[in-house]
């Protein structure tokens, strides 16, 4: 793990931020999708 120190922390920010924004988006889409299906029935 010696080479990890050469990688700037900023390089990891997108990998941390992507799931943080993607997960709520997927949850919202799931809830919206469920509501649409319930209203159509």
C-alpha cells in the first residue's frame, strides 16, 4: 500500500460522492415507480 500515498485524495472524492448521490436517486425512482403502478391499477 506504499503507492496509495502517491494518489491524491481528490481522486477518491468522485468514487465516494457517486454512490452518495446515486443511492437516493435509485430510492426515489423506486418510490415513484411504485406509486405510478399503484395509481394505474
